[in-house]
């Protein structure tokens, strides 16, 4: 996505949580040291990542977040997904409300032998979390995201995987 965005003059940064990917971060540093310039490490305890994200969005950059990964201590909501119940993080929707920015769904579908189809569609022009209905609103946004993700999973089922505690047992 970063490479494709650059062709259109878009700067793309990713908000990432490296707690479960220390080895990946070390490899990335070795093979592409400049790639970290476009990565914002999650810093929930100190808020530095929120400030950095706000600055990048204010400059017109695109900020990407994996919205289907829930960390154990992270606030989450429950949604319907592929015939079951699943957990999605609340954070991406709270962040979008704080940043007052539009939200897009992006998927890169691998097509053999060596091609990716990049799909991007608008989800929300803005995210609003009204007092007294904040949790209900987050569930609504997360459900729309889950429905969109399900459409893309159906198009390319082997492309989606999630190793996190995602499904809710009946």
C-alpha cells in the first residue's frame, strides 16, 4: 500500500504494535532501515503515538491500522462475523473519532502467481461517539467493518488469517 500510495503522492504510515513481532521488527530494520520511518509504534501508556498520528493526519498523510487484531488487555467489542461471534478492537474507531478523519477499508488480495489487487473503499466520512451511546456507536462501526471484511474474505478466503484471540466460543 505504501508503494502504491507513493505513486499517487500519498504518504502512508502504519500504527503498529510490535509486542508480538519483535523478530519481525529486527528483520525489517536489517533489510529496510528506512521502512521504520513510516511506522508508528503503539504507545498506549504515554499517548505519544496518538500525538504522532494526529500530526501525520493533519499533514494529509494516510494512517493505516489492522482493525481485526485484539490484544488481550485492549478494549474490544463483539460483532457477527462469518456466521459466528468475534472480537474486534474498539481502538481504531475511537482513534478515528479523536482524529476526526474519514475511515477507509483497504485489502490487498493475492492473486497467483505474483499479483496483488489493492482494494480501497470508504467506510465512514467521520466517526462520531456521542455521550451515553459511545459503546453502542463503536459496535455499529465495528459491525460495518466486519461486514466489509467478510465480503473480502469471501472473495479470497486464503488471503485472510488471524492468530489472535478472535472468535468467541458459543
